[in-house]
C-alpha cells in the first residue's frame, strides 16, 4: 500500500484525512503522510523513501530515534511495571533529577501533553493568588486546548476571556497589559523565545525578561515559562535562566522523554502549597516507562552537553545553508537559535519559494519545513549535516 | 527502600507527596503508594507485597497486565516506528477497526487523555452548531481540566459557565435544563451510567436515554457519550447502544490500549465536517505503539466476548461477597454493573467500616477501593475470584 492509498483510506475514517499538526494538508504536495521506520535522525515513509529529518517529530526526538540506551531503559521498565494503581519509584527519581537540573524547581508534577502542563501552571497560579488573569503573548502557541487555541472553531469567548495578550519582547506592551488587569493578575506566561508558526523567530530580549520578572514580583503574580517546545535544546536549565531570570512555574513536554509521552510542571517553593491544593490528573500520567526513558534521556543530554552540541551542528547547518543560498543567488533569512532554526526566503510572504525548495529538498531526501521552526538533535552529527548540505545544494540548484 | 521511605522522598519533590487519583492521601492507612511489578491481575508493591487487583489501574487494564500478544504488538511497533513527523498506517487501521466496531461511528480522532477526548467532543459540538452550552450531569466526572473540574482550586467561573447541569436519570431535570438554554444548546454530555465517586452507582434508565436522544434531535444538538471509564466493559459497542440509542459523539480512553496511553473521539457522519474544521492536536497523539496495542486489544476483547466474560466473573464476585457479608452479619450494598462494582456497607456514610474492610482486604492481599467503583478484567478468571473471596471471607471475619 502506498502513501496515496493510505491517504485515501484515511479520508474515509479520519476527518479531513488527518488532524492537527501532523496533517500534511497545510504543506505543499510531496510530503509523505505515513511513515514506517525511524532511526537516528532518519525517517522512512510508507513508500520506502528515506529522509534526513530536521523536524524531530516537531520536537520530541532529541537524542535520536531508537536511542539504544534510552529505549532499553524504557523497555525494561515496561517489562517490570508501567501502569497500575500507583506510580513506581521512577516518579520520585525523575522529580529529584529534574529539580536538581532546573534551578528554579523544587517540585514536579507529571502529565501527558505539553498543554496539560501549561494548563496546570495556570491553575496553580490562580489557586495561589485567588486571581484570574494570565497574560499570554499575542500569537504564541501554548497548546490546542480551548483556552490556548482562541483561533479555532468550537471555542467560546469565555474560554480565553481571562487570557489578555501582550506583544512578546515589547516592554511597554507587557507593562500596559499588566496594569490593565491590576488586582486580577494571576500570572504572565512566556515562551522561551518567540517561535510563532509562520513568522520569523525572535530571541528573547534579556531586558524584556527582567521586566516581566519585576512585574510578576510587584504584582505577586506567577512568571510561567512555557518551555515545552524549546526545553533542553537551549539549556539544560529553564530557558530564561541564561537571562538571569528565575521563573516560578515552568511547563515541559515534547523532548524530555525522547519521544516517550511525558510532560511536566516544575515549580518553585512558594507555589508548592497551591500546587498541592489543585486537583490535576489523567489516566496515564503515572506511567513508569516514559519516566524511565526521561531519566536516561536527561543523563544522555548532560553527558553530551546537548544544548552546546546541538547549537554547534545547528550553526554548521545554518552557515552551510547561507553559503549555498548566496552561491545560488537566493536571499535567505534564518531566525531563532541554531538548535531550532526557521528558514525563509526573502520576500516570500506566501511561502511559494519556500514550499518549492522544501519539495525539492524532500526529493533529495531531506525533510525540512517551510514555515515552522525546525529542530536539530544529538543524532545530527557533522557528517549528517554535510550530507544534508550536499543534498540541499542540489535542491537549491533546481530552484 | 520501603514504601515509607519512597513516600518521604516523594514529599520533598512532589506537591503533597503525590497528586491526582493515584495519591493515597484520601485512602485509609495501609495502601501502598509505589509499585514495582504487574502481571495478569496481580500487582506487587515496592515492599514486595502482592495483591489481587480490583482497580485495574482505575480502568486502563482490561486484558491483563503484560498481556503477551498485546505487549508483543506494541513492542514490535515501537521497534519499527513509534513517533516521527507523521503517524504510521496503524492510525488508519485503528480508525477502521473502531468505526467497524462502534455502530454510531464513521470517523475517529486519537488523543492521549480521556479528558482530551471529552474536550474535543465539546469543541466539535460547538463548531457544528455555532452554539455554546453543553449540559453535564451534576457530580459526573469528565476529567480534571478546568471546564470539567469545577470543584477544584484555580478554576474561574468562566471555565464552566457554559456547562449547566442536570440530574442523571431525571427526565424532568434534563428537559428543564435544555429548555433553559434553548437557542444556545450545543450538546448534552452523558456518562455510560452514573458512576460518581463516593456514591452508589446507578444504571441508566433506558427511558431517560431515549428522552436525551429526543432532546438532542429536537434541538439539533450533539448527544455526547463519555465512555472513557465504562467503554468496552459493558459492551463492545458504545455503552448506550443497548438502550436502543445511537449517540453522535463518543469519548474513549483508559482501556482501549490495555494501558498504553491512547484516547479517542468517535463520531457519526453529520459531525465529520465540523470535526475537520476543529484544530486539535498534541505532541504524542500520533504515537504508533499505543495504536498497535489498541488494535490487538480490540481483537482480544472480541475473541473473549469481553463484556459477557467480565460480567460473569463480576457476578460471581458480587454473589460471593453478598454471601460472605450476610454470613458475617454485615449489610452490604453493591451497585453498578458487575464489571465495575461499587461496594459499600449499609449506613456507613463516612466509609469508616469500608475503610477498615479495605485495610483488612489489603493485608489479605486483595486490593479493593472503599468509595470508587472497581474494575474487573479478562485476567480475573473464576479461580482468581474464588481465591479473592476466600481472602475476603477472612477479612470480613476480622471486621
């Protein structure tokens, strides 16, 4: 059965043929919808085409698909004990490891979706303060639950009425937004940096970060960091620590289990009591195998000094792409940290050129994304980057 | 390390020592918090005590912990392909299998939490109708997200302002609740039967079910069945089919992957278009291993005629318990279907006697729950039930 045949069958039993961020409906033709193998940083689609992958499952893969040591730990845990009427000791070991690793964190709660984690942060901020408003950056993605996905259908206004917006990196905007809800401000949610889909990325202005911290201090509100997408790639600490800012609550997901399903809320001491009064749970949140996977993932990331390593190979990729584009006479804008690059052609506001380039890259066996940030990993070594650049040179030549 | 020592370490790094429904804080002393092994219907805690388990992880386990055929399929899939930039063909096979199995269903969407599934049902009902109100039964559990968990801290009123309540099985009440929001009614959410924690259970009055169906028809609203807790135990179809009622949207979770993390929304044809317009997603929702697990789980449940089998062993358990209680002179009230029994002592409104009995049962190696419905499974064969009854006879004798 080909990808086309599976799509046809899918269209009968899945609304629109596929849903959410894994639907290729918003991508140009040529993107495979179904896959059959994953190894290291390579994916094989159902038609047998192999790709060097620069999306890493949209983030979860950070140490390589099928990483032997991580997979062995998860499989051993699954064999011994995965789910039952309580967690295994791994929940304690993982909470200890993460609170040791992340400087603001004194406690942890585990869940399944990144959006579970961001939602729990809101609940804890509100439970502690008795207030309701959580400021969020205009256009930022904090998940697809109704409060976060104000753009989707089926979401009444009340779901986001307590989430007024500010403009990321704009100090006057966040000062003003906080002032407007004075007396009812429970927290301010920030992303690690600006990584809104379909736009160039923007790194966090450290002065902006310090002002947000000060507002939260002045208003006795929670500074909530959504580190779901960027976590463990920029830093093995919370992503705003490098700006000299300690957050109060942080939301994690995607890569902390290297693809095993696990999310986490980490919190500082003053929020512990409120967290213990907030009833949050899910049928699979205590699963032990993803916790065993996360424990070894954390060890592997530390041993490899992952953020530095991934930044280096990402920079190699960025420099190589820039050189190729220049040589072929294309203006290319690369934004965000090298670990999570967004690549756009100058003036290509409708992504027509980007789409075509990504199609050509696919046919050369490189899986890129035309308008979403990409992800690199420990499995992207120098030789893979060089191989990718050779292929992308050909693709750019055909553009 | 003992359970007590792990609890002490947990209290340092997890708010309140444990969170959600797997915290033993609300249970009497003697309940183990941490486990290390699970096989068939038996659990082993970190201290090495073995229990015959009547909670089945609060539902997810339906075919037995570590079921060889199910586990082998999941492990093979994990080896081949679990997560990547798209799903594997298993998402199509599972959507086909579930829409074949469940008579109202023409399409499927998969997620991680049961609460993801109930939330998506709300979004689709609202997207189709353009209306906002979803009626929910007073006291029913549809998950711990803010809209569903109106009793928890950190939840502003707006989160549930569009979820007016009715009384389950009370026809006048649901007719009245619908009438009051006439013009804004998007859907009515129902449980398979009344299984509110801390209360005797109540089976669904078929006439009530038919009236709810008629209200939804009259108001062009969605009849949404939350089959997360009861699904596949009462029926291999949607749980209200036996009442002659076809629902529009159904939410599934817990047991459909026999403990692997997967939830599903199933829908009928008229809701497909709205579903395709509703953006819902999560990082791990396309994971292939839980889908492979669910495919084999469904096959195993069909081959065993699971609802009938589990009902029979559940009835054996119920009859045995009744006989033991009578012989020892205790008035016992057993409610709900035999597959998901709630057992309470007469007049024991504060569960003092129930707590004591459950403690004595634990020390005999039987894991019961004093105020939440329990769960039986395919792993509870006649010999396990007889063994359990022998042990519970001793426990009752000590009461």
